């Protein structure tokens, strides 16, 4: 049981970090970023390239991934989403645009980085083994702690920095924030860049654990959507809660239900449908949108 | 006046250039050979190794002047289609091949794709060379599919038997992705293990194809303490992560699979933890490889920057197609002729030393010759490379 809980916490920390970026973008712009998974994959490949091809230390490579995705996110927001949001009256336009960006990034990633699974050497060797009750490789412990530290840092930035307060104001009420002098365009771009950066950094962190390949983008986006639906779209604490809930459900389901075949995700989706039927705005989402 | 003269000179030069290039390409007619398979996503290495093997070999043949079939010399043109491991797309790819007048197609790479294209291939007169194992594709009444490699129900028993005799394994566990190809490989692996007298301690654990963290998946399997953990139908992307998770959970037994893997991917994903991992290798080893095989590897590496060991197997499909067409030129546009020729076809194997032959096999497994004869090479991974464990032939 202890192993199941530890696995769940580790998975939850990763997932929460992935979900944070997605929910931030949604809260600021009301855009479901279907390309979020592809940004995660791109970040992973940037880290892989920096470490394996240029012998750059892993943590520097992570910073490079973050900066690269921040720039990509800013450019996507400024030149693609902003004009579409301003001109189009339909929400579907941004959804289609996001999906198209996802396909585009998939093709770019295939061209630049190829089709193979890639990985980098473990950042820490060795396995923590507590009497065979808890077995956890040290590199996962380090990555898990980094993920938690990043979540805390993100929360502090959102609460105490000027940019964070501006973004929260925009998320609460865009019109009121504009009237109070918040530069909508500037902070939406910063928010999108921050969301993309988070996706890229997670991809970079996990390339040392799970590796990276082109096919990971779509499933990562799907899991991110599940998390924010559980926690409440556009609500940052909800994304964190959703991440940890999904992580624990996966860990428990895979261990306890394994003898019945692969029904863990069947049960997760069934539970999600029932949950959303009862509480469509998620755990912490606002019923009025 | 000067402008008009220089314009006319340019026009003339352009026309001469077009005429020359037109003449050059008109010298050899083109023989199109198709490829429909997965070249993107986690299993991309399987399809890309096919496509690149075919393109490397085709370029080489064209450079040497083309291939002569029935007195006509052809340039080979590889027409490729990425089916993304989606049966619907595989069908679309096969229909595209039919529209382009292609009668010989390599692929698809997986069971459901190969099954989906069967009606199209049989209706449109296409022989296809899948890398999928279900016997129904190759046994009568099926007629148009030819298995391009050794099947897991042929390699599995050979591997398990070898490990029983040499490593004294008694208990075996299976884990598979929740997809038709891996599940059917698992089922036939379980059947083979039981018929050899092995104790199957776990065979129900499966995982989603897009799983990235395998620790929760493998935890219940490792608890059953197998001597051998079989990763049924595992893709090259997932293999290193499964191996790594198993080893990090403290598993010290053997790990094997009956699919082809990539040493570079194993090295990056699992490093030393992958040492001892057993897989089915490319149909070549340093001892078996001829100068032609070595030249092929060099050309492939020069063209694409890195080699994939799987291409040692994947190079054969195009060779078999061309040699069979040489043996019966009428088969160029009539697959019925091709099928008749297969029963008695034999030609020197350019990729192996000695007097090895290209021939079609499969009477034992399928009741008819619907399989390329390629060596069964079983490898073990060690420090970034595959080392040969043993070599066998199958029927």
C-alpha cells in the first residue's frame, strides 16, 4: 500500500505541473490549448538535444527548454491567437486553431528531431528501498521534489508578483481588470508564455525518467484535460488537485485492478462522467463560468 | 536588340536542358514499389526502417543502372504512405497504391492494419508484405499477403526453449500493451510457454499504449517473481521504459521480447539496465553478413546518419519482390503469376555469406508458402550493442 501511495504522489506531482500550464492559459484567454501536449514533447526534445548533442548539463538544458517554449508560446499567442480572438465571434475558432497548432508542432517535431524514442542518462543513480515496502529510484524523488518546488514557486508568483496579480485579475474579470489599467494583451502573452514554459519544463524534467517521443503529445493533452475537468477549468488550485487525484487513481487502479486487465482508465473515465454529471464545473470551478 | 538576343539564348539553353533531362529520364521506365506502414508515433522505428531500407536499396540499384526484368531495365521508385498505425489510414494507403498502379506493397507493420488492407489488396491485385503475425493473413483462403519476418509464434518457442536449456527458467510472466498486436502476441506466447512446460505466473497485466510511467504497471507482475519477463509485442519506444522500471523495482531475472528493437533507443532510455535484454534481431550478424550487406549498411548510414538494426530484416522484402519478378516477368502486372512463381522460387541470397538462398517458406505454419525466409537471429543487448545469442531457421 505504501508503494501505491508513493507512486500516486509522484505521478500526481508530474501531472499537476502539466495541468497548471493548461489551466493558466484557459483562465486568461478562455482557450483550450490542444497543443499543450505537443509543447511538452517539444520541451523534452529540446532538453534531449541540449544534453545529448551539445553536452550541456541537464539543469541548464531545462532552463533552455523553458525559455524556448516561453518564446514559442509568446509568438503563438501574439501572432495566432490574438488576431483570431479579436476577429472571431465564435469560441470554436480558437479550439480549431489550437488543434491545428498541435498538428503543426507534431510535424515540426518529426522534421527536427525524428521519429525515435529519445532519453538522457539518469540524473541520479540508485534506488531508495525501505524494506521492499517503498521502492523509489532517487532520480524520481529528485524530479518529484523539483516538480513540487515549481508548483509552490508558481503559486507564489501568481499571488505576490505584479504579473501574477495582473493575470489573476484578468482571469477573474477581464473587463474590470482592463478598466483598472491592466494591459490585457501584454499579460495574456505573458500568461501563454508561462503556460507553454511550464509544459516545456515538465517535458524536459521527464525526459530523464520516461524518455520522449513524438507520439506522447496527444495522450498528454488528454490527461491534462482530465485533470482540469476534475479540478475545475481555469482554477489553479483545481489543476493541482486534479493532477494529484488522477495520479492516485492511476496508481491505485493499476496496482489493485491489474488482474482484471486494463480497466483502470475505463473506470477513471466512467467515474469522471458520473462526477461531471453531478458537478460539471469540477471540484473548484465556478458554476457561473 | 541585345536583350532580345540574350533572351533567345536563355530560352534555347533552357529547351536543350529540358530535352536532355527528358531524354535521360525516358531511358528507364519506372517500376513503382509501394510501402504502407507506420512512420510516426511510438512505433515509428518499425515503419521508418522499412521505408529507409527500400529507399537505400532502390537508390543503389538505380545508381547501378536499374533492374532488368524480362529484357526491360527499370528504375525503382518507392511510393510511401504513413498509415500512423491506424487501419483506416492503411486502407487509404493501399487504395492510393492501387490508384498509382502499384502491384507490390511492403507493409503494414501491425495486425489490424494488415487485416484491414486484405480486401483491398485481394480486389485490386496487390501482393503485400506485412510485418504482422496472425496466421489468418497467410493461411488459405488468404492469398495476397507474404510475411516479411519471423513471427513471434516461431521465435517465441525457440527463445523459451533456449532459455530453459541454458538459463534454467521455470516461471514466466507476460505483459502487453492493450492493443490487438501485442495482445495476440501475448496469447500465442502464453500458449507456447505452457506447451513447453513453463509455469505462467502472470499474463493478465496490460498497459495503455500511451503509458509513460510503467512502475505502477509492473509492480504486480514483479511480485509474482518470474524467472523470465516477456514484453509481448513491445514497441521500441516502450521497451527501455519497461526494462528500466522492472530493474528499478528490483527485478533481477531475464527480460525478453519477440519484436525487433533499436540498440540506440535502449541505450538512451535504459542504459546499463538494459544489459541482458533479449530480442529478435535483424536478420544479419557479423558472421552471416556478406559484402553486399555491409555495403547496404554503409549506404543506409551515409544517407540517413544512423543505422537501425531492424533494417537487416527489412532489406529483404524489396529484394524478394525484384528477384521474383526477374524469375517471372509476367508477374510485373499479374500477381497470380507471382503467386505461382513463389512455390518454386529460389535465388542466391545477396546478404548472407555462403550459398544461402532466397526462398519462400511457411508450409508448416500456414499450409502454403507465404513467408520470406530470413534467418531468425536472437540477440542480447550489451553495453550499447546487440550481441548474437543464437541463429535459427523457421518454416
